[in-house]
């Protein structure tokens, strides 16, 4: 795949709620690394009791995006069958304080990582569909920051939806692709992810072979490791040292890391250390941008409480069925029949059939087997 640094990125203006942007502009803060959204939600639930006087502080940390106002009625039907669909997004911005992270210095923001999380009725199991950033799709028309309109069109990279029209355009693109209405939106930034891992005391993983990637600044020998925030960020951004050397291998690493992270987040000693509890909750809420229905501590706690029973063994993680583009091997295109199998299964609240991903380039290779939890 084309390295991150080779792709031009466009700058963005402070977001406005009328266009699906943030209600409160946050100077040069952009969002990335989807994995910490799960941690943030989990630790807010774990820390809900006893935060008391910190409620208003934590409440003010969370940024909200009014997706409903931005998209209006141009959305799929809201199916009420007990399931829930969440777009979890991270961006590839390297502006401001994120500039030294991930090995880049370019300005602008693109969605670096995107996952559709489908929580099944009963909220005991989930399927997670990763969408490669380099997937060529037909992007819908989207409102832009300056009050104009981006026309979209065929053969557009998926990650350009975010830079074209922010969170609302990313949600609209996924809904047009899938025919599924996203119930919620979560987004997390580079610096927030790194700080959160450090507050949690690191994450224990086992690497089955050495990983050395100069672009992500990661150098790990084979064996057991406790990754700090910088190392964890490097791991989930690594692409050249694993798999196909592109985004598909990186997605497999991310999925393996998420499972290791979720497996440990409930055992980090939050209840035994009030100071740690407060620090984690403060960091987690600062890292988050949510849709406007989740942009308060109470709403986020209720949301996360409904997910806390889902462990790593209850999650089926796949990549959107794709094949390499014949005109550009640095891009991938959805496999139409198999992709529709995935979306139809989730729309019906059913398990994704194995036949949907059998021949997909996205789930081939051994990158996901390189990392495991202790």
C-alpha cells in the first residue's frame, strides 16, 4: 500500500454542529486510533461509582457531533430489533500536538482506521467489520466546512470521506455502503490513545516474531512485552513490517491488539487506586468525540454499561471483503457479492457467514497471528 506520508492531506477548519462538526472547537486536536474508544467506554463504566465531584469536569471533556442534524432524513431506516451499530473512527491527522506521533508532520485529517461494530440483540456478542482506508468506493455528496458541497463520486478512497466533510460525511459514506443506519459514532485521537495506555499502566502482549518498522518507530523482539503508550501506538500503526506491507496487514495487527487490550482493561487495579481511577477517567473522556446522544458522562456510562459483558472471545472481527484493484495495486475494491453478504447479515442481526470472507484479501496472511495476549 502507499505509505501514509506519500498521500496529500487537506486541512480542516474548526467544526460546527450544524455540519456534523464538534460543538466546541478544540485547537488542533484531531482524532485517531479506534482501539481506545473501547477502552474509554469501559473505564468510564468501571469508574462511574464514586466520581461524584468530578462529574462536571468529565462531562466537559467530551466533544459531541450532531450527526442527526447534519444528515437529516437522508439515512437508512432506524431498525429497532435490539441490536446496535456503531461507527468507530480514527483519523490520520498529524497536526499540532499529534505532529510527532506516527512518524509524520503533515497537516490535515483523514480517517486512518474505521470499524463498524454490530452489537447483537442481548448485547452479549458483537461483530466488527474493519474498512480499509484505501478502499475505493462511490462517495456520496457531503456538506463541507465552508458551507459548500463536495460532490463525491466513484473510485474515491474511503478515508477521504472524513477530510471531505468530517464525521457526518464518514457516517453518511458508511450508511450508503452498507444500507445500515449507524446508531452511534465514536472517535479518538493519537495523543489521547497514547496517554490512555500509559494511564492504564501499559498493555501486555506477546510477539511471535520480531517487529521492526521505521515509519511507526516500533522495534520489538520476539517475546513478551508490556507496551507503553508510544509503543502501543506504534504497533497499531505498523504496516510495512507485517503482512502485505500495507493497510490490510495493519488491520490484522489492530484487531489482535484490541482483543489483548479488552482482555486486560478490567484488571488494571482501578478500584484499588482512586488516583489511578480518576486519571484514567479524565484521560478517557478527553480522548473522545461522540455523537450528540453520547456526549455526556451519564449517556456514555449507560452506553458502555450495555457493552461491558462483551469480551474478546465474544467478538468476531473481520475485514470488509476486498480484492486488490487491477488498475492500482496500492488500492483495494469491495467484493460486491461478499460485501453484500456481510451487510445483509448484520442488517438481519445474524452472524457473518464464513463464505463472505473466504476469498477476501483482507483476511489472508498471518499478520494477526504475530501478536497475542499473555
